[in-house]
C-alpha cells in the first residue's frame, strides 16, 4: 500500500480517529460522530491540445515536477465539472481558449507527492486567446511528438501515448 499521510482527526468534530472494519476493509472511524471517515481521491483534469501535429505543453513553475513539462491540467474543485476545469486550466496556464472535442483517457495515479489520484484528460482545439504562460506555468509551447522536453508526470506520458494511438488509428481507419 502507498505511504499516505495518516488520517488522525475527524474533519467534523476534531476527535481522535480509531480503526474499525467497515465496507470490506479497515478504515478510520470517529467514535464521537459515529461515522467512517473516507480518504477521498483528488481528481485533476487536463486537456491535450494538438495543432499541426504538435502538442501543447507547459513547463511547471511549482512542485511537484517544477521545471518539467506536462499537459495543461490542474485540480478539479469540489463543485466543478471536470470538463470545465480542464478548459479553465488551459486558459490559466497557456492563455489559450479551447473547445473540448472528446475524452481521451482517465489515468490513475497513487496520489503521492501532491499529485492527483486520477487525471481526466480531454482532447481540445484552440478557439481563441494568445499563447503565453500564466498561473503556475513558467512557459507554454507546442512540441513535435518526437522532440518532447522532459515530462513531469507518468500521466502526461500516458496521455501522449493515448493521443498517438488514436491519431494512428484515425489515419489508418477504413472509414
């Protein structure tokens, strides 16, 4: 099992949590509130934008992965649609407005070191704006698939691989 920070106190009342068998495994439990405290996954959303055979990446200005590159992405707020979050993050980090054209992949991760537990990756097309790094991006640029900079996350590599496969399948489709 991954080495996550321990849940020690109830987020509702602040009492010390105990362990108990619940829903098929040992979970943290608050004896005062009489409730199981679940560790919820953190979800991120991103967009893979391709233009003239090149993909849009941002150089991260913060950890995790500071100085390395990833697709424009970020955490989904608790009350936010992941598709909206993906388009919002792209605008904030690259200055580009996008229209989402489909779902590329849902990529699991261990969620350690500040990374998301799941990344929902959409495909997108530029519809406006000007390319310029913003928010927590140091730089933003388009790269050819065979000339990628060092990548920050395995999820970015997996998204790029999925995009390459779907592009190959579209080029070789009989339809």
